[in-house]
């Protein structure tokens, strides 16, 4: 079986997302760059609780199946476009998590108002609407990711959320934090409007964190 370890890593992350209720049934998809030419991606239509490492599909950067028994995710065009256009990105996670989807449906950006949002590097923007399962939605996501400011996660209009990372651990953290800030934002709106962090406050926080890491 090609890329056995990579397939196990994709499955492990998939099950973590499922356990955290960030993906449901067969909705949502995960991909990881397996080599300079190949990508491991979740299959289409397979329930997460029954998924096995061999079910993860190996494709090339144009979406052609290289190894696997199932069709790759229906969102393969989005994943492969992002991975082709962003060589710094090795992992892509698309979720249908409840609170993120709520704001994606509203077309409402989530402001940067707490530390959980710092990993996203700015407010969580909303990508322009594009048809699911097409390269167009990948292009819309790329445009939103580019900012300004450049961010690591976006809301897909009427669709869900998308997180990117240098690896699956980072992408998982972004996907988790998007849902966290979306949930907090929803709760805050029951009382009033959040007070967003200023650019000066954000710069100060980053400066303190960098100083801590340098010690």
C-alpha cells in the first residue's frame, strides 16, 4: 500500500476531527501532501467511524487516483488547487462544524477578539460563494486566505470552514480554533458586540510570545 504512514496520519486526524464534532457522517474532508507529486485525501461517501487507513485515497495534484479503492473526496478540486498554488501548505482541512457554518451562512466575518484567534492570524474572513466540488471554491478560498492580512483559516460561504497548515497538526489546531472562536462569538452576540483586539494589542501579544519562546 502506497504511503501507508501518511494514510494513517490522515485517518488519525480525521478521527480526531470526528471526535471533536467538527465533521459529521461523511461531510468534511482532509488532505495531506504525501510527496512532491502525490496527495493523501479522505474518500467520498465513507462513514468516518468505519474508515480504515487503506480507505484513504492517493491522488496526484490534478486529482487523478494513483492508489485506492474508493473515489477521492468530492472536494478534491478545492484541495488540489490549494496545494498546487500554495507550496507552503501541506495540509488542508474542510469542516462543516456547527458554529463556523452558522457564520458562513450569514456571510459574517468573525473578528479577532481573543487569544484563540491569534493562530488564525486575523479575523476569520468569509470567502466569496462558489459552487462546492469545483476549483472555483478553491480559488475563492485562496483569495480569502491571502487577506489582507494573510490568514490560516476562512469560512466558505454557505458551506463551512477551511484550515491550512504546514502539517496536519497545525491544520487541525486552526480548524479547532475556528470553531472555538465561532462558538464564543455566537455567545457574545447574545449579550452584545465583542471588543476586537487593536493592532497595537495584537503586536504586543506577539512580542511577548516571541520573547517567551526565545527563553
